């Protein structure tokens, strides 16, 4: 995503993003707003694309954008509900506070029911909101603090993940983002119950470095780090990863003091 920021890093940044993602065999995502057909052009690179729409106060426009994502072939769509008050100023020229609004559970259900493709609620950081996402009928949530752009002093997504996993179990797919920088961060998230992770700024920096090839380089580096760290913790496959392979800072403190 990083919709406003990403378009400044290189020419045709979203197409370059999709090319890099496709070359590495992973999906690409796009937020709101971007050029009306950008997600279509991204898919022309061969990359599967999912499109996340802002919690627009104009319900008709919200439903139209979600339906448009489905009609245009996106494999999933959804809403970044942590943008209900717009984004914090700084680093990005778009704040969206004029077009976004908190949406009731009923409106979110209406939005979800407007499409048949998998539906993602992005920006969940509490168990209560994860349960609300299940009630709405979401297929997946993104445990995310919007890279710190939503609220000051928000806990990290990695800290929020274990309780959300315990509450949700396998009823929804759990995706995590905000702060993934290395393969070891991916391994930690998977060990704590995430099914997948997203990267924002790492993708942006890769594109800045060398367009789609720069992104592929970043993804290869992270992939190598994932493999290396899995070997080091004794996991042969992703499903081998578990919480016992991690040591919490709290328990480390207790061990040092005892
Ligand atoms: C400058 C900036 C702009 C962003 N704009 C959007 C946006 O328009 N829509 C959205 O869903 N997320 C947006 N995000 C959040 C990203 O989608 C993603 O959740 C976040 O960047 C992941 O964290 P990471 O950058 O640490 O990987 C933005 C993040 C940043 C840093």
C-alpha cells in the first residue's frame, strides 16, 4: 500500500511493485486512492492483486469501490478500518480525514456482503476488534498499527498478535504488518501465529533502490534470512514454527534476575 508515498519513489511505481512481487511469486496490494485503473495494470504484470479501500463515509462510493475491485479481478478486497479518523500528518501528503469516518458494524457487514471475494479488515490491534471482524464476516485481518501512522503510542502489531491468535484461532487468516524489516521478523510473526506478513516500507525502499529489480533484491534477501533463521530454530517447514522457539524479553529478565 503506502498509496500516496509509493507513487513518488519511481516512475510507474505500482506497476514496478507488481512486477517485483510477481517475479518473487507473491501478491501485491494497493490502497486508496490510486489511479482508477492502477490495480488493473498491476494485474497485467501477472501478479495477483488485492485492493484495500479506505473507510469512506460515502457508503455508496465505498460499496462501488469494493465491487469494482471484484469486477476488475482482484483476488481479495477490504477496508483499512484504522483510517477512520484519517492518517497522522507527516511523511505522507494524504490524511483522508475529510473522506473517512467510523463505520457501524451493520455498515461494515453491508460492505462485506457487497462482494463475494475474500474480505480483509486491515488495522486490527485489539482482541475486541478482531472479534468484531469475525462478526462482520471477514476472511482475514491484518494485525497492523498502520506503520505508526494511525495513532500515537499504539502497541506494536507483534505484541498484539498472540492474544488475537488465542481469541481467533483458525477462524480467520491472520496477516501481520508494521515493522517487518528482516526475515527474522517474519519468522517471529509466523511463530506467534500469523499466516502471512505484509511489507510496506521495505518494498518502498527496494523500489527506490532499483525499481522492480530493487524490490526483487529486497525480497530475495528477506527470503534467504527466513530460510537461515528457520534452520537455526530447527524448523523444516513453516508449520514447525511455534512460540516455544522464541524467548520473551519478560522471561529473559526473570531468568537473569533468578
Ligand atoms: C507513508 C505511509 C503511507 C501509508 N499509506 C497507507 C494507505 O494509504 N493505506 C493503507 O492501508 N496503508 C497505508 N500505510 C500502511 C501500510 O499499508 C502498511 O500497513 C505499513 O507500511 C506496514 O508497515 P511497514 O512499512 O513497517 O512494513 C502507509 C504507511 C506509510 C509509512
